[in-house]
């Protein structure tokens, strides 16, 4: 039997509207949304009115601009709270941060991007940080190599072909063959390095977390080149593999017990 799929255009449009509004710090009006998304103004008006009624969007009565409502915040908190295994990672992440002195991130592969699940910030006054829920490009720097190292080679090639490699800095790896070789190397050694490939003046080291029957998860440390120097990088490389292994063992235990 031929497999069929059901398409819900209205749902897709509503989600695009939510994403666009969420990405705008000052909010957006109906006309602006219609123009940016290429959707009819009447359609945008109908969808935003429904989302406002549900509390998903909130409209400023003065400038008529929409911002994200508290309903999404509540849903986000519920979803975040269900990711019990981030609790397993918190202590190892904090210990890792104390040893390298840089911000530590835990993230998951979410479609063609990365979603940050948890963060342990560096105590440094100058530091790199992003809140949980932040989306990052999938193929950027060390994190991309770490996540893709958990996938089958054919799948990796397809993702690279579909998503494409972006030149964020002069050090970005944009040659597919070279990038695939670095993914293979990451798979062998258990970690990936980013030396200003994603952001100038920023270094990172990332490690995949081996978890069976689960979306790819990774941990990474990020810092400015002035702080995350060669000596610290050596420490980070040795420590991150231990931390990744510790987290994977703990999470597998929870999976075996049926907790997650």
C-alpha cells in the first residue's frame, strides 16, 4: 500500500507566524507578518486572532504588534521539565565548568538545527552564553561535527548536502569532503574542536553523548580565544570525554529502568 501524508497548510502557516514573532524582539503587526512571510493579510489576521484567543500570541493595544504569549511559556516549561535526564547532566556539567572555567552547554539535535537544553555559565565577566531553548545551526563548528558523528555516514552526507555548509568566518570548513573527514575523525577520537570556525575570537570543544534509541545529544565548552587558551583546551579535551561518558552511562541507566 502506498504511504500517504496529510498536509495542514493552516498549521504550517500558524507555526511560521509563531517563529517569526518569536524572532522579533519588538513584535510584529499583521501587515509586517504578511509581507515577511508572503502570506495574505486576511489569512494572517485570522490566524493571529485565533492564536491571540488561545493566549499563544499577545497584541499590544497601542501599536497592534504581536508578541509571544504566556501559553507558549507554560508549554515550554512543561516540555523542559519532562527532560529528566538533563538533571543527570547538571552535576557533571558544573564540575566540567569548574575545571575549565568556561560556559558548558548541553544540546540535542532537533531537525536541521540544535536546541540548547541546559547551560552552566562561566563565572568570568566576559563569557559566551545562551539560554536553554536557543536554536543553533546544525553544521556550525565543533557542535555540528559532534552531533553528526553519532549518525550513519549516509545520513551525514545527505544532511550536509541538504543543509549546506556556511562560511561563518574565514576559518569555517565549507568543503564537504573535508567536513566529512572531520566528522569521521570526531567519531574515532570522541571529540571535535572549533577554533574560530563559527565565531571569530571564540573556541569550542564538543563531545557526542552516546545514547541508544534517542535523538543525538552532545555537550560542549565555549570560550574566547584569550581565555580558552591552548593549555585550557588540552584540559577541556581530556575532561569532556569523561563527562560525556559519565552522562551517557547515567542516561542509559534511566532508559533501562524506563524512566525516560
